[in-house]
C-alpha cells in the first residue's frame, strides 16, 4: 500500500481507465475519479461511467471503502476548437502529418492540467492516466516523455509534488486484459468486457466476445485483438 495521500484517476469509462482505476484502488487508501465531457462523438462512454464505478465497488469491499467522489468536468471548449473524427461526424483517416484525425490536439495535456488543479484542491498527490506507448494510435500526448515533462511542468507551476502514474504505458492490450485479471479476477474482466465503452463511433448494439463496439474503428480493433491474445494465452 502506497504512502501517498490519495489518487485521482482520469476515468473515461473505457477499458484502459477502468483498469487504471482498479490499479489505483489496489494501491491507495483514497481514490477519486474525474471525467471530461469535451463534445466527443462517443459520448456513450460518459453514460456508462456510473455503472462501471458501481461494478468496481461490488468487486471488493476494500475498493468500495477506498473509492470516493467522482467529478465530471465540462471541457466543451476543446470540442469546439477541434476538427477531428472524435469531435466531428467524419471518417477516421490518416493526416498528412502522419497522425490519425482521431487525435485531439491538447486533449491529454488539458486533462492533466485540470486534474492537477482538482487534485490540488482535494488534497490528492497522484494523478493516474491510461496513456500507453505500446498499443496506441501514435498520439504524441500519450508518450512517456510527454507525461514526464508534464509532471515537471505542473509541479513547477503549482509548487506541488504531484506524481503522474501511467500503469499501462508499456503494456499491449493483451497485457492490459491480463492486468485486469490479476487485479480483480474474472469479475473485473467481465466488468471491462460488458460495462466499459471504447468504440470511437459510440456503437453499443451487439455484444462481441471482447465487448461492445463497431468492431471496425482503431479502438475496437485494438481491444478485440488484445482480448483474443489474452484468451489464447490463458
């Protein structure tokens, strides 16, 4: 158990952030969550968040006792100034700069800045995010060096000693499923599979073996491949 005062988890309602929430609940006596409404097309992820949090509470009495307040922040300005496939009804494509148009410039930077501000007020000293440099879409704000630089900047600008923890940074999606199994057993794996939402297009019709989603967008493809590899190795 960590000696930190407590952790604030960036919690979208997706696979990665749910696994990160479980990771934090396994380590910190006090855990709060923060979500952001930035005008994302897949706003269904915001709708599933309460059910996912309730599922986490049911998995373990210790987790239930440690899980504190959930905060929802309106960052609609981010969607208004973005022109991406996550904030506009356009096809997901690659751009001339080599990044997919699902990249929302400044998103994770803004998320961390707002989370740090809330953590400051709430007396929390760890920020937990699901950024990953192994299985990801090439987003520069998911890179480890970005997070390390941001941690230094936030602490310089706020005179704090916040720690940014990214437990999935070097894991592929199969390993992320395995981490969920280690943390919360079959109950957490089923919570991730059935309750969470990752699909960029916000589709929540048919339940696949790996969860809900269109099965075609990059997020669904990563999740599906990871689940198949996880089950094959089990």
